[in-house]
C-alpha cells in the first residue's frame, strides 16, 4: 500500500519517492548505527553542544529474507546475536556551538556546520557482552520512562523542540503505564529491577 502513495495517478508524489529512495537507509543492527542528538544540550554554563555516538565495533548486519519481508524483530535479533558474542563500543563526539546564528538552538532543522565546529571525540561507551533478551530485563521496560530531561541540570536539553518533548514524553509515559496497569519504577544500582 505505501507504494500507491508515491504513484497515485490523481496526486503523484514522484519527487518524494526519489528523495525517500536517496536518503532512506535500511537499518541492519542498532549496535552498528550512528546516533545524533539532533537537538542542542547544555554542556556547562552558557555553552550549547550537540552530541553523537559513532560505532567502533564491526557487528552482524544480515537481514533475513531480504528483499522479501524480514522478520518483525530482526533488529532486536541482531542485537541479541551481537551481544551474545562480543562487547560493543561507540565513540561519543561533541560539537560545540561556536556561532549562535549559524548554529541556532531554536531551529533544529539547521545542521550545525562542521567547518565551524568539528565533532570532538570525548568518551568511549562500552556495552559489555551480555544476555540481551533476558525476560526479567524485557519485563522491566514496561515500568520505565524515557526522558532526555533526566539528567544533570548542567546538561539539560535546550530549545523549543526539547521543551515540547518534555511534556509529550511525560504524558505518553503516564498514559502507557496507566493503560497497561503498570507502575513506574526508577532502577538504582542497589535495586536494578525496582
């Protein structure tokens, strides 16, 4: 059915189809992808930055049954396969805001130019080899809330999109847990499962 969106004779979207085919990339393994913050964060008093995580480990990327429909959970399956066999590392890079006009905080559609501020490696994130599909871990996810505002005040998200996301993430998490009759759990090192 999605193909008819592009080749609909009464309202064709051929340019959109060309752009999607150029820019869409089939994801193969979340542990081998590059991640970008897309929105700015504070990195200390008066200093904005964006961060990214770059994979350093070669991971399995096979997608079963391509070009036909792959299994529904092929991304999770590839993560399980990867973490069953190896540690995974990402390099964290930070891009500092050096020009408030060319690197705006309130317009996330603007890509910050790397010529003005290159991405600087600042840390290595290591995910150790582990049993990734443990039922106890998977069940805990129903009790968790994700929110980029769950951070030190010195590293809080910046900009209008982040302010909108804060409310939206809070509301959606409360709604999800209410609909699933689950209570919120905040794990700690002493009680990782609540």
